[in-house]
C-alpha cells in the first residue's frame, strides 16, 4: 500500500567498502539479506556468525555462488559465549558488526523466558563488550518496535539490549553503537505472510486474532537498506526508526492475499466463497 523507500547509495557503502564485517544471526531472514546486500558493497571480508548449522550452511552456499570477490568465513557459534565472539572479532580484525542474532517470536520467548532473555540480553552484552574491547568502529543492533513500552518478554529483552548499547556509548569508547527498530518485516521467518500463505494453500481458514489489529510493514530488502544507512548516519547511542507510512489492518492483508491467490473469501456478501477468515 505504499512505495518502497529508496536508499542513498553513498550511505550504504560507508561502513562496508574494503572493511571486515561481522554479521551475527547471519542465517536468519534479516541476517541473510544483510549478507546478500553487504556482499554487493565490496567488503574485504564477511564473517557469518550463526548458531543454527542448517541456516549457516544455506547462507554460506548461497554467498559462494556470488560473483563478488570477498572472503567469506562461516562461524558456527553463539553470542551467549563471550570468549567465542571475542576471539572471532579479534582474529578477523572486524570493523563493523551487525547484530541480528536474537530470539524474536513473542509466544516462543514468553514460553521460554530464561532462554529468551539470556540470548537477547546477555548475547547483546557480550557482542557490545567484545566490540568495545577490540576497538570495533561500528556496532549496529537490530531491534524491534516491540521494544517501545514493551508488553511482552521479547519486547522487554530487546529494550534491555538497546539500554546496554546506550550505556556502552556513554563510556569512553572508540566504537559507535547504534540501533534500528523495525516494524513487521513482510515474509521474514514467522511473519504473518508465510502463515497466511500456508493457510490459504490448505483451503483455510485464515486466522486473524482481532479484526481491528493494525501493523506497520516493510519488506526484507527495505529493512536491510535501512540498517546499512542507519549505521552510516549514527553518531553513537542513536535509535533509528523507518517511516513506514500508514499501518495496515491485518484483516485487509488477509483479504488481499486471498484475492491474490485467485480465490474469494467467504463473508456475508459472498457465502459461497473459497476461504473462510
């Protein structure tokens, strides 16, 4: 329902061209798109830091097919292990860190509070401390708009992560810490779009929690361009948010996806439709 936001080319390259880049959570939907776009911007080296073997394998295989020349290092490791992240940053002389590793599914974190908080909060602390100790030039945290006045553990853990970066940026440090908050990223893992797609394929019903729920949406490439530009504009301790236009009603998205699949929704106007909402 809106035009894509166009990036500014010179901002994209600033922290990447000719530099050593570390991406945590490199195999996730945001992490892997970061890898794709960063590879296009001529870095010297990309270190893929990921704790899921399959995700790491998939993103590594994909990047190896690229014609772009850069050293690509897959690292099967976790941000909850300080000595692991510290030695990777030091050994590869990292200049820029994109910290995308996190548990982000609201119900899943709600059911596994200690794991969720440990991974998101302690993991972020470890990356930030290692960045500061190794004089990394820039560290950017991928946060969420759920960190604003959080109503769930996942949002609260991400707000805690932001506070950690803001505290580090107040200390005497050569590292520029910044963060970007996203709305919902269309088609990312666990987003409502793949869920609706599956439900439509099965013949419905499409499940919408409440007919008045609205959300802001952005595409995966748009989200990642925002991250790269925000990192280049940061002064230290800043939080960036993309202007995502008007929020859309989730129920309208459901209707739109049913129509785009060549089917019709069942409602009062059309009791003989194909898919119930």
